[in-house]
């Protein structure tokens, strides 16, 4: 039998049992792709991350993410979880601030780690997302979500580069009252080639937050995601495009909420840098906490 160290981390939370859980395998070099998928299925978390030696110039590590049913091209919370474990295991020294680059299925992903006020903040720095208007009928998706059509805000629905659909809603109340049908939603989303659906409102629980969101991807094995790092990179651009961030040049930072309806409050810091009237850079950051350390036992290859 083979034994592999495994960690479980709550990302985008500073306390256990908040934010988004991810499993992390720091030494996945001996695992096949099929075994990675089996491990992710066994863990049954929104994502399991597998760290491997880099194969591309400019990368420090190779990182793969799997849901219980498939591999992802970009997963924010599992990246935060992985870097958190690397630091905790003494394999990554920060000393104030540290940058690294992860080779992923979606390309090179820069990550920054910094110590601030006694906390370890981990920042994802993906390419600035380009959002596309969503022209298809929203009614079938809204019905599957239990979302009344008149509760969709009079703002555009957009597609992100990962084919997540951002749907603006009128109120926090309607987000809390959603009653999605996972089977119907999975079928409807898959038929439209969507990865997930992100419902967002500009009403929030805490006064210093700008957005509150819920994210669903049942056809990816994720009935609801507690805190979605990747979609918040696109939400930064969306907030700017619809005029919810201050006009002008420079860095715009806001706090985002997700996961409260699941009893797993997640809090994300989001930054958008605007230069010459266009988004130049985006960062999504947060804290994390390890809640489990153990050994994964696998049959011999």
C-alpha cells in the first residue's frame, strides 16, 4: 500500500468550519490522473488540489484541481489552500512577502503571499478576465434555481472566461430564499455549456462588504460552492463595468461575501487596478486555516 500525506483546509476563512473546504496533496508525483480523480471523489469536497513538479519554464509548481467528477482549469480556493499548506509545512518561506507561479491547466497563475497584521494573506493574480454578454434566455435557469424572473436586477448577465454565468439579483433576501433543483439545474447548465452559475447582489450582510453571492455547479459535483475564488476575479471586472466601483484610476478594493446560507461564511478581498480607463490587473485574496492532517492510503500501482 502507498501512503500520501493529505490536508484539509478551509479557504477564505480565518476560523475552522467557515469558507470553502479543499483537500490538498502536497506530493502527487506518484499519482496517475485516474487516481487523482478517485481521491477527489473520495474526499467529496468542492475541490482537491494536487501539487506536482513544474514542467514549464517560469513555474515553481504544477497544480491540478479536481472536483468529485472532473478536472478544473482554474480553482481559486484550492490554490489558497495549497499555498497555506506549503507555508505551514515549511516548504515555502514568506518573510514579509513572497511570490510564486503555478503551472495549471488554464495557464500560468501568479500567486502572492504576504504577512499583514499577524495574518497570512494569499492572493491569486490571474489574467484580467474578459466578460461577454449572455444572450440566451435566462428563464429556464431561473426556474431551476427557484429565482423569480422579477428578482433579476436590471443589469447585464455575463459569461466569465471559465463559462460561469454571473446573474445580478435585486436583494440579499431573494438569494437567501432560493430553492434550486440540482437535477434540473445540472441538466440546464450543461446543455448551455456553463461551468457554474453565480448569483450576486449588491446588498450584503456586513456593512463593509460590497457583494454577496451564491454559486452553483451541480453537474461538476458541486451542488453549491461556499466561497468561489475564481469567479470573484470576474466579479471585480463586473463591478467596475456596471459602475459599482469608484470611477477613476488606481486600485479599487472591496470585500465580498459568500457561503452564509450554508453556514460557512466566506470572506474574500478583491482588488482591481484601473489604468487609462481599463482594468489592468485583478487580485483575489484571503486567509485559510488547516482543519485536518492525515495519511491517504492507496493500493499499490
